[in-house]
């Protein structure tokens, strides 16, 4: 009985923090996502909303200057941290409002900050305890992943086939160091962000023609092949290292 009580207390106070306190950050993020859908905002945030308010937004950006860029970065960080399904739309909107290069820089900074908040919240709440519960087999997998964490993370960031929120969360449970996570996020999302921002940069002409942007261009060979090529290059260090290790053992 005493051992059971002691074990329970240790579980509740892992790393010196009560369980409820550790779960609070991730609970807030999950609650925000649930509220987003409960209010029906996922049906209201779309290209029609951007089209109907394009002039108001353009005037605000022109009048606000650098403050508009700062507000955009903060909003983008919030969208990513709460895993709201609006990142692609916001990136395109950024290209429309700020131009391709400025929007790319704003999105990269905002997305990296938001992803970092989500990573820290998930790692604090579940990361360490999950690692202990899954046992040595999972730990062996994590150790193998962490040996080449930078290359693996760059690959995941560069390939647009992987959902962004999953790539944000999974490393928190794999024991990835925050520094590696932060740097690979900051660098790895640049190419994809540039593509989306470029689409947004021509959004005005699309609206003037009475049309909506065709996002299928993202999966076209002209766009997808170079991104996949960059992702494969990120795995080259792993291939070289393992080849050398095999030759050395032989």
C-alpha cells in the first residue's frame, strides 16, 4: 500500500511538477483547437474571406508598416501552436499582403515560434513519461533516430507530404533536442513557405479574374520534385555515415 502510494506520488510529480501543472500547456492548446471548431471558424476562414476583405487588409498593411508584419507573425505563431487548419491560407495571404520574400520571412519566424511552443508543451506534458512507459524497445528506436536527428528532421520538414502538425508533435515524443528541432524547423520550412507565398503574391490577379487559387500546383512535378530532391539530400549524411561504419566493421 505504501509502495503504491509512493509510486502514484512520483507519477504525479514527475520532474518536481504536479501532473496537472505539466498537462496545463497542452490542455490549453487542445482546448483552443476544440474551440476553433466548436465556433465554426474552420468554415469561415477561407479564400472568400480574404477576397471580400482584401482592400481593407491591404490598406491596414500600408498604414501600419512594420507593425503589420509583427502582428502577422504573432497570429501565425498562434495558428501553428494551436494546430489550427489555417497555415496554408495564412501563408498565401501573407504573400498577397507583403510580397513573396517578406511573407516568407514572416511565416518562417512565426511558424518556428509556434512549433517550438507546441513542442515544449507536448514534451513537458507527455514526452518524458511516455518514454518511460513504452520501455526499452521504444527507447532503442528513439536512440537510432536521435543519432541522425538533424538529417531526419530536415527530411520531414522538406517533404510537403507529411502533415505539419504531426511533424511538430512527433519529435517531442522521440527525445529530439530542442536546439535540433528549432534549427531544422527554421531552415526546413523555407522552400515550401516560399512556394505558398509566391502563389499569394499573384493572388490579386486571380481574384480580379473572378477565380480562386488552384493549390494543386503544389503537388505538380515542377514543385514537388525539387522539394523531394532537397529532402533526399538531407539523408545523404546518414547514408555516408552508415556506409563508413559498415566498411570499418568489415
